[in-house]
C-alpha cells in the first residue's frame, strides 16, 4: 500500500478564487488537499484526489484494525491457542 502522510493545510482558498482557477486548484489537489472556504468562520470544504482519499480511508481502517487486535490480545492473553497448521487441511 502506498503510504501518504497527511499534514495540516497551510492555506485556504475562497470560493471565488477556486471557481476562477478551478483547473489549477484541482491539479494541486492531486499533490495535497485543497481547502475551500465560503467566508471566514463559515463552512470549509476539503478537496482530495481519489488516491489521497483512498489512502485516508485505508489509514482509518488500519487504525481501527489495530485497536481491535490490541483489544483481542488483552482479552485472550491467557488463552491456549491451537496452531493453524494442525487444523488446516493439507
């Protein structure tokens, strides 16, 4: 899996500026997220490339899996396990 790091976004683009140069801003979104804001204090929107979005979802799922694995390890710390090779058909 291609690991991509996410950092805080340093700049915000206004809706009018985004609309005026949409192609350029969408090209930038391939490299890093672009934040569009209606007005200061109002709602903001983040534009991500498809790959960045998929990487973000993968990272979220990996984090959830790690939390579940840690929970299961603690829950079953004293359990006796049967080796997979002994129950798997040859």
